[in-house]
C-alpha cells in the first residue's frame, strides 16, 4: 500500500510532463525557438539555484551576476561534463551564460578549475552509477537506490549529520538537470534539477521517512519543470498583448524572453546577447519598463522582470472524479 501511495502520484506527474513536452514544447507552432531557448535558460537558472543550496553557497543568486564567479564557472563546467552530448540544448544555454556573464579574473578562473578538479571524480561516479543495469527501473526506486549507494554518513555513529554536507547531492541534481532520462523521468529529454535534497543522505532517518521525502521532492521537481514549460507561452502572450504591432525583425521580443528567463539583465549584458549597442539595449529595456514588464530601482542597477506567472498542475487526488 505504501508503494502505491508513493508511486502513483509520481506516475501522474510524469504523465503530465510527457504530455506537455509532446504537445506544447515539441510544437514549432506553439513553441518558437526563442521560447525554447528561454525555457532552457530558466532550467539552467533553477539548476544553479539548487547547486548553491546543495553546496551551501550563500551568494550569487543571479546566474549572470558578478558574485561567486568561481563557483558559477565551476558549476557550468561540471554541468557541461554531465551532458550526454554537446548538441544538448543546455549546452547552448551554458554558452549564452558564459557570453553574458562578466569575465572572471585570473584568480577566479584558477579557483573554478580547482573546484572542478576536486569535484569531477564524484560527478563521474554518479554518472557511472546511473549506467549500472542493477539499478531499478522505476524512477523512485532508482533514485532511492542511488541515494543509498552514496550515503556516506551511514558509517558515522556519533554524529550522523557531520558527513551530510559532503554527500554528492549536488552531483545527483546536476545529472538530473543534464539527463533526466538517466533517471527514467520522461520519454522526452528534459532537465529536472532538484530531484534530491541533502536531508535524504542523513543516516539518522528511517527508510520510511526517506522514501516519503524522496517521493515528495521528486514530485515537486517534476512539477517545477512542467510549470516552466507552461510559463513561456504565457510570457509570449503577455508580450503580444502589450506590444501588438511589432515588426518581424524587432529585437524587443528576444529581449523580453531573455529577461524573463534570467530574471535580471543589465544593458551591457543584453547588448552582448543581441548583439546591439549598450544604448540600444538600454532603450529596449526601458520600453519593457514603460509597459510595466520590467523595473530598474537605481541608475546603475540591472533591470528586473516584474511579471510573475503562477502556474500549478493538479495532484492525482485533485484530478480524480468525485
């Protein structure tokens, strides 16, 4: 009974995600290439947020900000290492972030290389474990087996929490962001960051608690990916309503989708993305600000999106007929 309670809601979420991927994300008529690129940038930003949480990085909330350049560059390199091939859409998103972000100093580049050197072995071990035919095929069972394999705090009797921060939680989440199919999460290749949390690696939790938490975290990660797929068409609809007479060669829509994906942009960053002059990029951002789609609180601060699009899909028990 416990297995059915955990597995059925996950299967329901997977069905929702696959339906969105096949009918919406894969449709050239409903999802333009610019929208698809924006979706993968949003997934990359979510993966960075999860990576910061997993490795206790307190700064650098903005993916393309100036803070935590060493950690961010290490994250991008490690995620790139986890990708199944270089044609993956996330590889293009990584290249875009590297182009937009401030170039790291020599000391930051050296620090990033050191982080990668000390972390690559752990990531490779997780990726190798995912190819083991002995792993269960069901997504939740597969995830739990992977957690048990890398739960290093099991050998610590006096303090089961002391090794939790050293667990490869970050590597598991990078692998899920790079290749969700390796976890049997969807028939369509989709990034699913955030499928595990560090508390799942604690040795002082019972198998029942760990299973219940893992099922809930997995459902939330699948739901977040589904919501991101659904948000981009709504963002494009808002733009079309606010700017109904745009020419086909206008750069305002790409500017909006980039801002919506990353959350904040400076004129210099947008200028590098388009490309355009810094003055031209600032003019585009001010147009969005004039229509209440962006805001800039200070003269030299980045422009931030003011549009929030709450999206929620029903749970299994909410969708059942009464």
